[in-house]
């Protein structure tokens, strides 16, 4: 399997991207096609004392920044590493594409260059996040600010299938993020989506879920519009970082607390790993005709490797074909 990687996407490119790709190549048995300025990559690799000769390079000089307008990936920045990498995927030069770059541009590029699975109304940004036991998917996490009820139904269908085929959850529970558990709660979008999700035989719909219950194993797939989803995502990440910071402050407060910290160091390290969203590397762009994966923008090498592991699993799972079959069946109904 060959994964195309945007070597100049993200806050720590290209150094951490190169390190993560080399770890993935060695540990995950994947081939890597790096996209970006070859001279700059080689200079960075030399500085890192890293041999990248085992990875193919698609040379291009353009870079799409986090500040660029999302539409620039198909307008002003068609020579960027992201745009050229997406085109390489569409042309069959690799099996999947991964980037830590501009999320909005990646969604636009994935939709217009790679295209959607036939029948998918909108692609969605679907991060995997930790919960009390295991993990859950948030779908949509920010790609679609304005949604229609049938789009939320598709987010539930795609999320459920991904959790089964890629994450190994046998019977994923799908919940609708809302302001209350009762079926009549929420605005028109939520009420109409509730009706569609309730009638869908392909998923295990458990009803409305409130934000406070999501971390406590309310469900395995949280369905919402992109505006609400992005608010949930950013709050979730912020709270996790803040809590761990507060715990550190407690243990540093006095000599007695520092001694106590030493006694529970292993447990605290395991807890940090459990609630660290970087363990999952990023998020698939759900609904594209070929696998596209968004790596965390601030990713270091280990996070890049984790993202490429999920990209590999996503590609091997047959998810794209299965979603096409499910949606075709829904249309026939």
C-alpha cells in the first residue's frame, strides 16, 4: 500500500512529518510518497540525520498555509503540496492521502479533486476522540456549518460503518447531540434528524445524547452539524489539556505531593495516554471516493505515525465500497 503524504502541511512540517513517515514506513509496512519541495525535504532530512531515500518524492514548490482561504486549493494554490497530493490520489498514484494542513482546504480539495462516494451529499470531518472507556467518533466535526436532516442521517451511517470496519467496534451505538434526551427536544434540524435516524435499520440509534454524557460512554458515534461539532471538539480538547495541567499543578505543589506523584507515576502516564486525542492522529474526511485523512495540525512524529496507521486501516477496510452499497440500498428504498 502506498500513502501519499503532504510533507508541508501542519505546524511542524517538514521535519516532524518526515520523522513520522519514516516511523510508519518501518513499523506499518506501508510505502510513502512525499509531496513537496524536494530540496527543502532533503535539507531537513540531512539536519535530522534521517535517511529518506526509501520514500518516493513528488517535487513541487507551493505551500498552502493555515491562513489561506480554503478555496485557494483549487484556485490560487493549485501548485501546493496539498493540491498536487490530492490530484496524485485522484490519478491513482497512491491508495490514500494524508495531510496536517489547512482543514478547510483539505475538505474543499477532497470534495472537488478526489470527489465524493456516489450518493454522499457532503463529506464530513470525523475525529476519533477518547471517552471513559475506549473512544468515539464525532461526525461532523467541522466540515459543514449548515446541515439538512438527511445529511445527519448519512453522517450516522458513515460513522457507524467506519467504527465497525476500521476501529473494530462490533455494534456501534449512534447518538444525536442535542440539548436534552427527549425526542421532542432541539430545533427543527435535530427533531427531523431524530426521526430519520430512528427509522434507519442499518444503525443502532440510541437517541439524543447531551454534551455532558458524551465523555462518559453515551455512544460510539456522535452525530451533529459541523458548527456544533467543531464547538464540541475544541471544548473537548481544551478541557482535556486543562485537566491534565491542573493535575500536574497539584503534584508540583509541595514535596509531599511530589513524592505522591512518584508513587502513581505509571498510572498518571497511562491516564494521560488514555485521554490524549493525539493517540488517534487525526480524522478521516468521511465520504470521499478514495481515503483522505486529516492529521492533527500540531502533530509531532508519533502523532503522524498514528494517523498513518489509521489511514492504512481505513484504506484496507473496504469502507468506501461498503458505504456506496449502503447508500445505494437506501436510495432504492
